[in-house]
């Protein structure tokens, strides 16, 4: 094992260098550094955590304000009396989700550099005049290293802090008139190097919804991104179908203010009719509602784990055209990464995009509308034969027991960290076990300043007086990991939550870690393995993505992802 590439305390840090006219690190109310000094760059072997802090401004939303914003300018108009019942004060502001299903408020994004055991070294703020996130949009903010491991990438919105409903707004170049949100904002990929230098590339993809993750392919000089599109009626416009799912785009060479992105450029697509048992199509474009993204051994993998269309499972892009004649298979030896977009057929509006994705053999093939599990999110390969998949959980609260609202989470069997292994003889993947010990599924926790008791604005049949405010872990979202010298792997993960908050995506969640014996097989996990809480989000704070720092593994470092 090589020596640790970063020695804690080698650099002293107190605040991040301010961007002129942009967000400063000391504008972050949660910016409590562990040592003094300026940001000196990401150091190989450390972690990067993406998080957002809600700017607690009551004026972001006015009680009585018509929602969604700009609805009068759309073809569907405003549905009165859909008016805000709460102002912009956190967390009550997200009770407005009850009157506006598109509700969200944008907030700044921060990149925390952590030691592998969770000690925060420094923070790099993402400049808010370039990019913001939607605070309660839980599927956003994933972090991924580039194929050469020298850059970190993610995708979010080009909007101002405090913008309402940006996460379901159209993009300027792809306007669906049936989208009730009458606003338009570009989405943009952010790329950052180890010195903290940002580049941004705007896109018209993901109109009506959100981009979730991005990876930079250095050799081809392209980004791969995943997300969802569409917030209007069926049938959806051509631009929505083009801008859904998995995209490919060339990094912009101009400053963001001078960019003028064109039509979206899809690179991969799946349709449930690829599997012979499925004879009818779903809503076009929604089979490609992807969340997790990973490039491994020249193959792009993606997950789908939400929505009533498609199949919630693990997919891969087949660039050979030979891997899955019936929709399920494994990548062909010698497969290469895609470098150009899909050819758009003249029948796009009736048949959708060409299909070049497969369900990874062994994973779920049951339609989402009839399946009660799984809910895959992040994924990480320890090696070619071992894959860890984060399962987010079903998000349900208060449906199983009138005496325990959190029983939904604690009763799940697939939520947590799934370990899968590959059988080269049968060419299929099998789940060995699910790691949940120490994750405290369905066990509520308190956060200083966060409400306790019941939220009277969030009720159901079993809890007519309100579901509990306190969050509890429901599963896992984004993950990363490393292979250790002793035959174990360590995995870091962002938790998902359930609560009675108007939008569970606004819950303070956690960063957790676990070490697993790489050789261990199921059906039961090793009894001595347990998750440890690394960090818990504070009041008005959420965690989103986790990755190793740019430069980790770039020079055969043995602390890197997949090494």
C-alpha cells in the first residue's frame, strides 16, 4: 500500500478564496472549518462531499403567491386556488408542495474536502452566478471523477438563488407549453480540476425536470449525463424526448454568459418493449428516467429507481449492438465508449429514440408499475466481478402502523447497500446480501433547530393529525468506494430519508461509511460489519454527492475509485 497522499494538517485552512461578485465560503452559515487558511486545492486520496445550504429568506415565497410561477403564461393555465400557504422560511416552505407538485427553491452548492474518516479540511463554493441546485431535489448533486480521474463533474441549474420551481421549469430552447411552470432555465454541467478551477457547459436537456449526474470522458472530450425530462402532458414535444435520459455533449469553449446551446443530443435510450414480454410501450421518454451513473471498463452504467414508467433496475449502454438481443445481457468484450449522439428517427414522436441500452443480467426486469422493489440509485464497481448498488428505499412513511410511522423503512429488505457478484459461466449477476447494520433504517433522529413532533400539514389515513417531522434513514443514494490493501473495500454513501416534511428531499441527511470483506458471500452479510455515521447534515442543510478528489488514482494511486 502506498503512503497516504494527504497528511492532515499539512495545509492550514480557514476560508475559501472569494470569487469576485460570487458566493464566499464565509457566506455559508455551516462553514465551521477544522483548521485555518485558504483553499489550496484538492489533495489526492481525500473525499469531496457536495452539499447545499438553504438561504433562509422568508421573502423567497409570499403567502398567497400563485403557484407554479408563470403558470398563467402556459397552455394549462393556473389551477386556483393553488397559492402558497407558507412563506420562504425553512423547513415550512416545503409544505407548499401540497399545492404545487413542482415546488422547489434553488440554493447554493458547496464542495467539502474531507479526509476519508470525515474530518473537514476546507470548502470550495460553486459560484452562484454560474450554477445553483434545487435544495429539496434529492436526486441532484451527484459527483463523478472523469475517465482520467483529473476532473470532478456534476450538473445543475443556471438560475438565481431563491428561484421557485427551477427544477421543473422548461429550458429556454425546449419549451413544453403544457408544463405548468411558466419559467425557463438552462441546465449546466460543471467541471472542476484539483485547483478549484470551474468550467460550465449549458444545455437544453432535461427540460421540465432535472439532470442528476455527469461524467467527463477525457479521451473523447465529451460529457455523459443522466436525468429526466418532461413536466407536461402526453404526448410530449420532440425536444422533451430528445432531452431525456442519457445525453452526450461537448464541453463549451466560451464563457457561460456567451453560450447559446442548441438542441439536446441523446446518446442512449431504453424501451421496455426490448424485453419480449412487454408488448406495449410506456410514456415515451420516461423509460429513461435515470439517476445513478458510472463508467467502468469502457462501459456506461445507469440506474433507474423512481417513477411509474419503465423498469427500476441497473442498465448499461451497448455500443456493439450484440449484448442484449432481448433487452437483457452483459457488456461485450472490447466494447468502447460512445463518442457521438444517437441518430434521431423521423418517427421520434411515435416510436421514441433508437434503443441501445440493456438491463444488466440478473437485475430486476419487472415493470415499475407492478413492482414494489427495488429502488437503485448509486453504483460502484470494486472490480469486474463485484458491484455495490445503493438502494434508496421506497420513500413511504406512515402506511404500515398507526403506532410507528417509520415502520415502512425498517421493514424493507432491499434498501441499503447491495453487494452483487458476477458469474462468468452463466453470464449473470447475483445479489449476495444487503448491508444495513448500523444504518438505522426507520430510526428517527433529531437535528438541532429542526422541528420535532407532528407536521399538521402532512397527513394520511393513519396519521390524521400529522406525520412526524423528525427524519429517519430510508436507504442510500450516491456512493463511492475504494479497494483496500487487506482484501476489504470501504464505501461511503449518502443516505435517503423519510419524514413528515412537505418534501423529504429537504430533510437533513447523513454521510455514512462501511468496510466490507470483498471475498464474503451471502446470503447473510458478515456479522462484524456495520455502517458508521461520518457526518450529519445540520439545520437547513442537505448532502447530495460523494466522490474522491480530482487527481485520486490518476497516477496509479491505490486509494482511488475502482483501484
